[in-house]
């Protein structure tokens, strides 16, 4: 029996929100760019936050707010992955965790591989840590996007010291296979390199797809890798600030244990409280409903594009609420989201921000009501007609 669908909040309620999604553009623009969703919070999350506000529980985050145990139980329940809570530390957000780990495993000037097109902050956090971005694009085949393992091997052989992985991948929604991740781990091990895996979208993998955490892909992966994740993407908690840095092998565990205490002090108390609530079994039903809703929307988008924007090319994602759509054939230039924003009043994420491989693409947030999704694609479709 499939989970019941979630209903998005009304557009009037959403426009009362003060977050980036609803404040960056004027009210005549449909905002479908930044990765925020349009649903009410999971009930358990709302309860925990309301109680904290009622108590004035707004002080410093304690040494152990329970998020490590909550994530370990969640990973076992949802992924079949055994995680040691004592090998987890928290910080403010995933990109901050990435920066701190890169500072530990690379030296200034070291090259760090990214698999473009990829989440735009990757291009900023690597220089923040003192590194230099090296692009090894994904390879697209009839079956989907895959890691270019030969290209990664060559980049490591030429001196790259680390790889910043996105698993599941943003923006394509690709869930890398266990075999691919294990091969990547072996390549990194052979070159004495490391892999840092951003797994923030992992709770959003569809039930018909198997998610393999990088650290669980093989013994080599556990020894060369780190994972950084959060409940914030799936449960819409980005403003509350809590992310997890995870190790499996002994060497990476020592690195995480050696991080300055200040890194952990950056964890938001509300982020930790909400994260515990989100990752608890009481929120599984809500998460399953979210996944069912996103499944409907990812398929609806394919139908809408075929009907209204027949020149678009779109591969239904394995995970997440972000759709990567190729509009190159429409002749709207390298950054078609500019024309769409100006003429259709729909705000999409700019494809070129994900790297040169994003030229001609847009990223569409489908974490919304089917009505908003339909209106957005109909507006875009109107631009294709004379």
C-alpha cells in the first residue's frame, strides 16, 4: 500500500514565509529555484520546536543533543547501514563540514575533484578550504549519468588529492551504484587520496532505487572516505543549522575526532532538536508521504514538458525534488532561466552555475503542489509558441 500524498501549503500561506524562496523575487514570480519545499513540517518536528519555543529553550547546543544516535538509528532503518555514533560530529551545515574536512585532508593549493554539473557551492567551498577545483564531468549514457572513473583516476594520478562527491547527485538526481562507489574508493586508495561525500539528499531516494552510502560501499571506502549529511533537505530545516560529519574507518575517525571544538559549537540547537525529531521513527510516515508526493511530481513534470515544452529533454531523477532539464534545443542561449524569469515570471536555478556542463540547462524545484508545477510549465511553454 502506497503512502498518502502530502498537500502543499496554499500560495497565500507560502508567500507569508520569510525564507529566500519567497523573498528573493516579487509576488508575480513563481519561485522554483532554491531547494526549499512547500509542505508543512513533519508533525513531530513542529511539536518539538513549539515546545522549545514555549520553554524558551534557545540557549547553547549541548555536547550530545541526541542527533548522533538518531542518525545511526535512521541509517540502519532506512539504508541498512550500521554507523557508530561515536564517529559522528556535528556542525552548522553540510558545506561548512566539507570545508573543515578539506582543511584536514588537503594542503593549500591542492586540487580537489568535482563531478560536474554539480551543486554550485562546491565551487566556493573548495577555495575557502585553500584548494583548487578540478572538474571531471559525469558521463551521460542511455542509462543515466555515471562517474567518469577513468577521468578521476587520471586526475588523481596527475596530483589531485581529494574528491568532493555528491551522492545522490545534485542536480541530476543520480544515485551512484555500489559498484561505481567501490571502484571510486579503490582508485582513491591507490593514489593515497580521500573522498568526501555530500549525502544530504539521501533520505529522498525513491523506494524503487537502492541507495548505497559511500562509506558502506567497501572496506576501501570506509578507509578513504567521509560523509557529510543533514536532515535539512528532506525535512526543510535549512535555516536551523545542523549537519553531521561521519567516519567509518579508523583513520577518518581520528580526523573527525581531532576537529576543533568550535566546529561543533556552530551547531544550532533548534537544528539539532529538529533533526532528532525528523530522523525519529515517528517521522517515517511523513517522509514516506513526501517521497510518494515527489514521485507523482517527477512523473507529472515529464508529462507537462512533453505537452507544453516538447523541445525539452528530461531524465526522471532517482532522488530528491530537483529536476535537471535540458532546454538547449529551444535556442534560448546558455542560460535559458534568464529568459524564463524575464518573460514567463518563473524563477529557475541557472544551469551554468553548475559548471559549463550546465549550459542550456535549468534546474526546477518540484517540491511543490502539482498546481504550481503545472502553471510554471504552462508559462514556460507559452514562450515556445509564436
